[in-house]
C-alpha cells in the first residue's frame, strides 16, 4: 500500500505556533521533506527543528526562488523524489512555511501527486495572522473587504489594488519595499502602513513603512489599515 503525503503548515517562525496535529505527524512520518530555496536555509525546517526526531530520513527539495514563472522542472523533480517514498509505502511530510495552501510550494507538489497518492493537509498559522498579531493591527473588521497583494505585481496592478481596497496586506515585499512606499504615497495610504518582517521570530521587526529605507527582508509584509477606521 502506498504512503500518504502530508502538507504540514509549520507557522510563521515561532516554534510554539505549530499545531498539535503538525507535531504528531512530524513525530510519526518516516520521511520529512522541505523546500530548499536556492540551496539556502529552510525557514520551515528551522521552525520545526525541535520536532524532527533524530535519524529521521530528510529530503531537501531543491526549488529555486526566482522572479517570473513557476519552476516546473524543479517541482517535477521534487514530486518524483517524494513519489519514490510514497510508492514504497512510506508516508512523507512536507514542511510548509505558514499555511500550505496560502502561496505555498506545497500547492504545486500536491497538484502533481494528488491523483496518485492520498494527501492530507494540515493548516498552519499564516503570515497574515502573524503579522497582524505582531503589529497589534486588525486585519479586517465589520464589512471591510481584505485584499492580499503580492508586491511582485506591476505598478499598475498594485496601485489599482491599493487605491480600491478597504484594507490590504502586501506580501513578498523584499526588494519591492521602496516601490511599494512610492505607490502607497501616491494613493495617499503610506501614513498608517506598517512593515512587519520576520513576524513571530526573535528578529521580528515592526515599523511604520514610511520610516523604512531600502530593501526589506524577504519574509516581510506590509499591512495597510482600513482608512475608515483611522
Ligand atoms: C511564498 S509566501 C508564503 C506564505 C506562507 N505560506 C504563509 O502562509 O504565510 C512568502 C511571503 O509570506 C510572507 N511571510 C511569510 N512568513 C513571514 C513572517 N514570519 N513575517 C512576515 N512575512 C512573512 C512574506 O511576505 C513572504 O515574502
């Protein structure tokens, strides 16, 4: 019988923000895998490190992070590396930063494997919740519509979203921070926007975006509050 594939949300960084279910699956799964972007450190593995039993079979899935289209061949290779264990009857747990289905690499692995193997997804605390908690800032209230925007969008698309939304969270801020500041200023919403980097980690940063200069860390987001609440 084939093994089961688990997509395990490990939260935004603080190891205490893993769920009890995530902890149980990590204790039981014979194979634990994690995306290794550009061969570097895995944020997801760092969050879960204390829960990975010694000697467990681990696979670093080489998935390059680069602007533009999805790295399909890397996803194909990662899916086949997992499939080799699943076919042999071994369950495999993929560690997912935040929540697996919220802009997560796991989406592309599950798309390739769900037709052949049983898949269970364990939701995790997403960066949205962690950034709001760090800033002490409501994500949305009453009848407000919350818009999530990746900072990788074009100027026109970002500006349209920032102009129209009641409240927004901008993800993937990184090198786009200066451009995002300019666009927020143009639509009159820089005042009140908060940059949160490394939410829930020891090196967490919470600062008004207007005070930030230059690029931001990759793990940073900008909260744009509901203007009607200000
Ligand atoms: C590819 S998305 C993955 C989102 C993740 N699956 C989640 O549920 O939050 C990566 C982006 O999420 C945001 N992010 C993830 N963790 C974060 C953290 N601890 N603090 C601030 N932003 C974070 C950043 O905007 C980062 O560029």
